[in-house]
């Protein structure tokens, strides 16, 4: 059996969830954060669903969804070849090659990578910042992950809509300050917003993340779910956040 290891001086292997899964990350690159974990918990993946994660990075979302759901197959699309290779090695590390595959490719070229209307579910943790919003990280991997230098919100949502079957579900995590752009872009591609959930770091703090579910070809029928709070106090997670982050339990949000 092929032995999969971290390579180079900056890679490490981290524990991922209660099933004993592990993931390879590069400490000099962009390691996954709470936003990706919350997105994986927000998604609804039904038995046999074909799932695509855009800009998959370390592959954390398809790996977590494979662990927690009965989806049929999970694909991660990643632009950066070194990062895609790292994600593919994590898939092999967990012996889930039959259920998860990583594709090295550009979202902007998605029509030449996948057939349209193929996936039941598309997920995405796109870059949050526009190029004009401030300083861009000198670290290329971090810059691509955080800022729209290679992929805009329009590219992301357009690619998701192309890949989804009619009636398919798109799940995205983003920043609340981009909501006007998000609603406008969803409308452009006929993605009806169905559920929105705001995430607050503390109960008395403004939201710093938003989770969104859109349906291809549907009209807006928006339900704003009860907000989520991450921390009770500095360094102490709320019960819900702790269950998601540490136990990898798929939480119920009153959705049907």
C-alpha cells in the first residue's frame, strides 16, 4: 500500500473528525478555517447526490461531506496545482479515492472541465475580498484564497449555476458586507435564495460570516434562520459551535 506523508518542511497532517480522518495542510499556505467547517455543516446532501466543491483548497469540504453524508460522489476543483496535489494526497491518506476526486482546474474554464447540469449540490468558500478592497497578501496562495485575483464572485456563482442540475442546491459562505453583491449575482444567474444564516463571533458582536443556500432556477423565497454564535467568551465555543467544530455533527437548522 502506498504510504502517504506530508512533504517538505511546512506541511503537516492534522486530525479532521471523529471518524479518524486526517488532512494534509501547508502552514505557509492557506489552512482551512471555521468557515469551511460551518459550510460543510450547513449543506444538505441527500443519498446518492453528486457534489462539487469549487475552489476546494485542502479538500476539507468534500472530505468532511464524504465522512458525514451518504452522497454518491464528491469532486473538488482547485486552481493551484500544488494545493490540488496536497488535497489529492489527503484523499488517498483517508482511503476514499472511490468516493472523492480532486481536479486541478480553473473555475473560469469550468465549461471545458465538466458537463453542465451534472451536480445535485455545489459548495463554495470563495475569496471574500475584491481586488480594490485593500492590501493583497504577498503570499500567492493566500492571495488567491482570500482575494478575487483569480476568481470573482461572478465567476464563482456563474460556474456553480452551470454545474448544477435544474433545482440543484448551491451552498456558499461569505462576508455579510458583500450581501448586496451576492443577491445581485444570484439573481443574474437565476439562483433563488432559499436560506440565509448569519454567524456572529459573540452574541453582542456584528455578524462576520453568512451562510447561503440557493436553488438553480427558483425564485427568491428567503428564510433568515436563527443566527449562530461561535464563542460564549474568549476561547470558549458555544455548544453548537463546539459540536460542529469538534464532533463534526451535522446540525439541524429547521430546514425542509
